[in-house]
C-alpha cells in the first residue's frame, strides 16, 4: 500500500541547514509527484515545494532562495534541504503525494510528519 | 500569490445538523480546489478534489461545490467523528496555497 515516512533531526540551530528525507513505498517516484507541506504549531498549512515525476521541481517563492528538493529514485527517497533556518521555520514538515491522473492538484496520501524545532 | 479565505474560523454543530464551510479565492481558480480534514496530532486527509469530486472512502455526507472564486464544503448530518479542522487548498497557480482553516466541533 502507499506509504510516505519523513525522517530527520527534531532540533536545528538558527542559521543552520535542515535536511529531511521522505521514504516512500507502494508507488514510483517516476510516475508521481511528491510535495512538502509544513504546519507551524497550532497554525495552518503551507505548501513548501514539489518534485515532479520527471525530476523537475517547484518551490514556494517565499522560500525558494533557501530551499532545495531532490530525490534518489533507486532508494524511493525524496530530500528537502533548507538553509539559514530561523525560528519561524519551526513546524511539522509533511511529505505528501499528488497524482495528476487520479486526484489532480490534491494530496491523497500523507506521511505522519516530523516536528522540526529551530532553537539554540 | 492566490489568497484563500475560509469562513467561519470556527463552528459548533449539533448531531445530525447540516453545515457549510466557505472558501473564497482572491482570483478565479477554475475548480482546482481541494478540501482536507485534519484531526489533532494527525496528518490531513483528502475529502474532496476538483471542487466536487469525492475522494475514495470518504462518506457521502461530504460534498463540495463552487466555481470561479467561491467554493463550499457541506457536511449533511454532522457526526461525532467529523470534529476536526478543515482546510481548503488551491492548485491553480504556484505557489499552491491553503485556507486558514475552520475548526468544527460537536455541540
């Protein structure tokens, strides 16, 4: 069955780089897009960026200068790297799937999320 | 960026009541609109995509409608398990954006 699971450090120091991994199973990265969405504690959802089935990427313009999304299809993993972290980046980070020909533009499966706290 | 304005911010409904949540986009989004339910400590779950298509496995008491800039989610006959936060999301233009959320509680 379709599964996504995020992993990464729970605590990052200000100005440092965040590295997260999303490991997927039950579907192929070469025929589905994977997105990152974050949610500050007690607040709403923010789309961070995506890597598409062909390997191209799109980023939230507010984060683009600090953000990189990549993948390793052989390991079924998607990576998020965000540098110059600030306290405002404290959030739960979710990876999620969107399938163009099934639920276009919508996220049908989500990981459990990983809480990232930016603090010294 | 397209702004998604949800209303109301919170709502209390009785068992069996029909409720509606509205989502207003700052520009037309051609029905590229999804709705999600999120329960405390859990990931969001897709309810509706394409403004009015019910996601597989979602109870038929959930329905979506709308066009242009105005969209709504209706729950006919509120059930205890429907408590939670609800978010709309547009995928018409990048960056994809979400509404601020509606907290739904059982009265």
